[in-house]
């Protein structure tokens, strides 16, 4: 039995144990722990392309508590982990673009680690406005990619791709910021590797979505950010969270900036100027960003859950045009 198959089986058993045995999520995950940290060595590229899986806005709460009294965010993240663990081929790495926990408490990060532990590939985290920078740093300092102090910015070198994670959090605020300090750091990283295809990952998107209550807690410094990126054409994509929906737009010239669905609840698709702040229980999801060796990226949105199919495209035993 291969490692991927073992991990899939553990994740499926975990979910079944939670659902049918009424065990607490933490009890079950502790029993099934596979490794003391989330750090994993990157496998060499085998397929001629690199798959970056993006998951976001888990809003993990402990003790079975539900976000806004409705959403069992911890169990929903466990289901997303089960789904990612079953992918074939497996992603090369997983990037989580913020709002990892609902209120930034140490015990929430402990539970987050346990839920993510079955993933067999490297996992990289960054903070959102619901997180606490220092508590996150402490909880995952052993994974080795967070700086010892300051903003939680870092660079991941992947075959065929360079990933730059930016910390957009403003402590105590719903909105985010890319200040001069963070943009100076970004410019130094981009100047150091002009020939490497680069993606930037961060929580707050640098564009207005048209969803008014989310735009009200958007990103300060987006124009200055675009000006920096305009000087570095190796930047191809900007991956974000925060909006709890799959949204994409052009940004800073030829760059595509996008957000991914949450593994928990989705922000209502309401483009009225006075639309209220509200969420819906549309299917939770994730994205797979597939990079080739030339630095081109194609993005797919997948949904967490069990759905009918797959069915073959054939009628009466005869292959049919699609
Ligand atoms: Fe969120």
C-alpha cells in the first residue's frame, strides 16, 4: 500500500469516526497523528508541471463551536483535507491564504495543526484578519519558514516556481495593508530572482470585488503594490483569500489576481451597493494552480464533498462527442 493510499485511508477513517462515533475531532486526530510537524520535503517534479493547491479561510473553532452559530468549521476543514489527500496526482504543496482560525487563540492553532496533519505534502500558512500574528508564529515556528520576528513574509523555492507569501494583516482591523516596509521587502525579493516565475500569496486581495461589505475591509496600498509588480514581469499570479468565493481579475498589467472559495462558508454573491454582510452554505472548495516549466499557470476550482459520478461520456456502449 503506497503512502498516498495510507494517508487517504487515515483521512477517510477520521471523518467516519467523527461522524459515526461522536468522538471529538481532536481526540480522533490525535489518535491518527502521522508526524510531529507539517513540514514535508518537496518531492522532485515528476510530471513536467507543478500543482499548487490553495485552501483558505478555515475559521477553525475549538470544542465543536460553530462560527456565527452555524458553521462547523473544524469538521469542514477535516473534510477538505480528506478531499485533498484523495487527489491523484497529489499537489506538490498546499498554501493556506489566511483566516486559518476564527479568533487567533493558541488552542485553535493546536487543533488546526491536528486537522492538517494527514496532508502528505508541504503546507505553508499565512495570517488573515481573524488570525493573531504572534500566536500563529509561535504555534508553527517548528515548521521553519516563518521569520523569527516582524511580518510573516517568506519565500518558498519550488521547481519551476517561486512563491512569495505576504502578511497583509493590520492588528485589530478587518481590512489589510501593504505598507512601505512590506513593499520594500517584496521588492528586494523580486529583484533577487528576475528570471524565476513567481506567484504571490496573501490574505487580502488587491482589487475591489463589487461585494460592498467585503470591499469595505479591503487592502490599503494596492496601487503601490501594483506599481512594484509592474517592475517585475516574472510575477504571474496573485493568490488571495478573504472573499470566501472564487473571483479573478486582471491586476497590474498582465497579472491575474484571484481569490478561492472557503473550506467553510461562502460570502453571499450580492453585488448591490447596500447588500448586507451575509454568508451562504454553498459548497466549500479549493483551487489547484497548475504551473508548467515556462511559468504558465492554469487554475481549477474543485468542491469538497461527495457527488454522483464520474460517468463515462458514452451512450449504449458507444463513445459520444462531448
Ligand atoms: Fe475569512
